[in-house]
C-alpha cells in the first residue's frame, strides 16, 4: 500500500515536470522559435521526462 502511494506521488511530480516543461517550451517557441539552444535543451529534457513517465507506466503493467 505504501509503495503504491509513493509511486502515485512520483507520477504526480513527474507529470508536473512534464507540464511545466511543455509550458516553458511553448512560451520559448513563441518568443524565439525552435532554433535556439535553450529551446533544444528544453525539448530534450521534456523528451527524457516523458520517456521516464512511459517507462514507469510500462513497469506497472508487469
């Protein structure tokens, strides 16, 4: 039971990070476009966080 609650809180934190990165990415895109190094860096961070989330979900299925 405790492990399940801990996993849910981690998912919430991870989802919050993903949403925050998407918002920042969108704002940056509107300001500077997709060719800045900051945009590329945020895009990579977002991709990594999303992969973490999907990996956790797949692990839960097993």
